[in-house]
């Protein structure tokens, strides 16, 4: 039995109605802006924390007022990410399926992701396309990625079509799509290679904090690719990339160390050089 069915439905005071209205409005707004499902869940959790709401009570409130919710996908998100209730994939899929039959693009996308996780790429493609044609940015991004990779023979490997879907997603402010669209322009995937447009999309994604895009912007300034060569700006962006943690930031840390060592885009500074070499050495064996 779904845990919703075991809850007391008697929650009807004015305060709870106001909270429910605020949550539904917030969910609809985020869903329209759209943000992928991970971001959506994170933003709902942030809303709960900012308002000091107990997640379990909010989950019960949603369950007991499901008839007031325009799309059951909200409940699917709660189950899928364990917001106020234990994670329950079966219950999440049940609610996503109900919402998908009401032509809800988020739910169609979530079902597509579930099929992709099961390596059923044909069904994933089907659900992504249903959602993407309703202008859901994350589905457009996932559809473009699936077409580009061509996981099965039934999915046409059409780089031009992949580019079109990636452009649609990027134009709707989808962060990952903006970075990958830069790659499409850089490598000439589905479109003639255009370094200026590649740099432009990298810069857009980098300004929003995308780690790989930040590094690409630094490299473009360093090599004068798609923009004027500028070592000071290259150093600025390499320093931003180096501030991330993890193995992927190692090369940026080494580059910053070399810039300090040679005085590229900044003053020579042996102490800063050694500091950045030490930071890089946490992820890679380095002699310095």
C-alpha cells in the first residue's frame, strides 16, 4: 500500500492551505523555469529549510490534499528524492505515470530517466521526446545527448537534430546544455565549427559556475580561440577553475602554479606557486 493511503486526511486549517498554495506555486514556477530534477528537489529542500517546515508534515499535507494539486508529479518528486518520506521508486513511478498521462513534461522526463537507468534507451528516447516537444529543457538536453551517443540502432544518429535540441535547451537557460552547446560549436557537431560562438556559450555557462566551462574560457583566453588572447583574463578564469575541489580541478591548479612561476597574467610569486602545487598534489603525484 502507498504510504499516502495510510495517512489521516484531516488537515484543513487556513495555515496549511496557505502553505500548500505556496508550495504548489513554488513547484510550478521552478518546473516552468526549469531546472533538472536534482535541482528541483534541492530547491524544494531549501524552501523547507528556509521556512523551517518539517518535511514529513509537508509530505503528509501534500498527500492529504492531492486533489488540489494540479500535477501529481510533485508527489513523485517527494518519493523519488525521499523528501519527508523514505525513498520509494515504485510509488514515485506510480505518481509520475499518473501525471505523464496528463501530459506533464516533468513526469515524462522522469520516466524517461528511469528507462535510461534500466538501459532501455528506446523507451527513454520515446519519453524524452514527448517531454521535449512540450519545451521541457532537461528533456531536450537528455534527448540531444541520447541522439548524439546513439545507444541503440533504433535511435537515428543525427548530429544536426542533436544540435537543434541542445540549442533549444541552452536557450532556455539549461546550464549543462549551455556548456555542451559550446562543445558542439567548438568541435563542429551538427553545425560548422565556430570558435566565437563556442567561446560565447562557454562564457555563459562559466558565468553561472559550470566548472568545465570555466576552464574552457580560461583556455580560450590563453590561446586566443574565439576571442582575443589575454593572459590576465586567462589567469583570472584559471584561478576560478582551480578553486574547485576534486581531481578535475588538478590541471587548473597546476596551470595557476605555472602562471605564478612565470609571471603570466599576474606577478611572479614563488609562495603562491608552491601553494598551488601543494593543492594539486592532493590529487596527483607531483614533483616540485
